[in-house]
């Protein structure tokens, strides 16, 4: 098989959560364990950091990987989903896994896959672990796909675990209360392994404390150690987000290529990870940290987080897709100078559509569309639900057509925003 045939096989032979939703979710680790055994347990051959959470885990993973790269390490990075290219999921020092490595892996183990019948995600996790082990990475940053306790990535023994925050998402699988969702995410907490909680949330704090206590795991709430202030955009050769970070003993100034104001919620957890690594045989300097945060996009290739695509009119893509993420996105929009908002909006059918639509500004123009995946919500259905909540707009046959219309209608001082789901963003950037 060539690379395209290999991808076609993966997408058609194996259930893929990103495309079809909860039907692809496996509520146990049996397949992953069987795969790892088949591969010679590659997950035991490299050091790792494990990252879960509802929002921010992707940005946090990329920040950590970028800092470790700045420190001169060979860093594996596993994230999901991808936006433009399947290989975005598996990188070493910002370079995607070679196409031939994907082909070789599938050809070598295809017969065994048909016996084990792994999901798309389980297979991809196996591919990542196998690749990182074969390339002798110094450390790998592993992002949870969904939940934590039963996620396929939850077979690693990391140096530390990180849980960014908890909000409502994938409730049909993870639970209908924050406490239930937190308990699933807390499933990545391992015996005697430090865990960092990115955001202190009073109603679920004890969930993490109790789970850490059961595992004799040191626990720290990052936002109690690091306070972020004076967050503002600055313009150098290109724009950066500047901030002051007050630690227990000093204040440091940081700049980030990621421009979303919500990134200030991710930074404390990132800094806390560096403290733990420095206590475990690594040498990560303040300069490494500052450089890694400043150059995170350049060094890792992260896409879709308040990503500015054009300046006239200002055109932005952001993958926020649940209640908490949309609230952060709306704060960013309010603080960004513009006259009128043109929102290219496409969503998936297993989200809390009504809750999200109710948050959106009624004085914006909406361009309803459907990403080209089975999970995507029909644009006509989306438009009808939006109309019932006082939003007005037009229906388009594709994300590309919606974007074309919005750019045509927008004046130079307007804002064009692509969002609502990762998949809408993927087709718009």
C-alpha cells in the first residue's frame, strides 16, 4: 500500500471517534494492552508526561514540548485530533512522522490488527508509542484523547500527570456532572506519580485530592503557585501575547506565539511541570522555558488556537467547541477591536448545541455550514436551532463557500471567525 491507501484503510476499516462519535469509543484498555504487547511494549521504553483535561490540553502539551525542545531534548509529541494531516498527531521536535513510517507500521501489523480489531485511536496510539521508542526520544508528551481512566493513552507510566481543567464535554460518555467527568479525568493519576491540576475548581477539588491520596501521589494546584497578570498583545516583528507571572518567590515576564487570552490559564501548569522535571534529573532553565513558550507555534506547528489567518479583514480560526471554550473565545472577541463579527459556524451533532448557541452574540452575522465528516451537524438543522435562539444567518454547502461569502461581505474593520468545531476549522484554514 502507498500512504494514501494506508490512510484509506485506517479510516474505513477501523472506527474513528472523530468521524462517527461515541460508537467508536471502547470502554476498556484491553485492545491497547494487546497492541502494546504485540509491539514489544514500546510505552515502557521512553519517559513521558501525560496530559488530560476538557480544554487547554492541546496547547499545554505543545507548550511543554516546545520548552523541552528549547532545552535541547529529543521530544515526542502525541496529540489529537489532527486538523490538516493525520501525521500532525505524531511528531518529534515538531517534525511529523514520515509517511513511510505509517505505511510500514500498518503493513507489518495489518494481519494482527484484524485479529485484535483495534479502533482508529487505539491503532494510532500504538503507532505513536512504537515510533517514539524506535527513534529513542528523550521524553514524550502524551495528550489524552477522551476522558482519562479508559483512554488508550492510559497505559504509560509518566514522570508526572497534568489535568488542565474540567467542564462539560462528551457527557454521554464521561458523565453528566462535573464530579463524574473529573473522576474520569482523574483516572490518569498514577501511584507515587506527581499530578498537577491546572485550574482550581472548588466543586471538584476534592475529587482530585482523594484520588491522589489513594495513589500516594503528590498533588499541586498550579494556579495556587503561579499568578498571571498584565496579559496583553504586543507587536514585534509579529504579534505575541505578553504576561507577567508571579511565582512564590519571583516574577517573570513571558511572551507567547499563541495569542488567545485563555492561554494564561495553561501557563501555570506548564511552569509546574518544569519544576517537577528539574527535580527528576532534567535541566530546564528559565531561558528554555521563556524561549519554548515564545516560539511554541514555530517549534511544534500547532494550529487553530486563535490563529490569525489574515489581517484585512481580521480573519481568525479557533477550535473552541464546548461551553467553557466558547465562553473564553467570546471574551477574546470582545477584547479584539472590530466593527462587525462574521461567524463561519459548523458544529458536530453530539455537542450541547442549544447551550453553545445561546452564548453566541445576536448582533453577529452567521454563515452556517457542515464539515465533511459523518458527525457534523446538518447546516439546515444548525440554522433552525440558531434562529430559534435569535441568531440570524445564511446556509452554505461547505465551510469553504461560507468563508468565501463572509470574506466578501466583511468590511476592512470587521472580524471573520471560523469556529464551532475542530473540523470546521480544519476545512477553513
